[in-house]
């Protein structure tokens, strides 16, 4: 269980890298893990879910900017 939590924490850091512009390298790595089946599918799902949430937050802030009426 501890090992799985550590892997999730690393994936969370990778999500942060995506938010900072390292989309292609990070997504290429995740894709290679998926294709090689070298990573548990639940970790891939966790990564995709976290990236999706980031995108939703960014999109929402663009559609509904704060301070405008």
C-alpha cells in the first residue's frame, strides 16, 4: 500500500509538470508505461483523472473570470 501511495505522489508531481508545460514528455512517458503494461492501470487512471481536473479548472477560470460581472 505504501508503494502505491508513493507512485501516486510521483504521478501527482508529473501532473504538476504537465501544468507547467511539459505535456509532451510526460504524456509520452505515461503512454509508454501503458503500452508496456509496466504500470498498474489504476495509476494511469489516477493520472488521467488529475490532468482532467486541472484542465477543468483552467477552462472554468477562462470561461468565468473572477472579478467580472
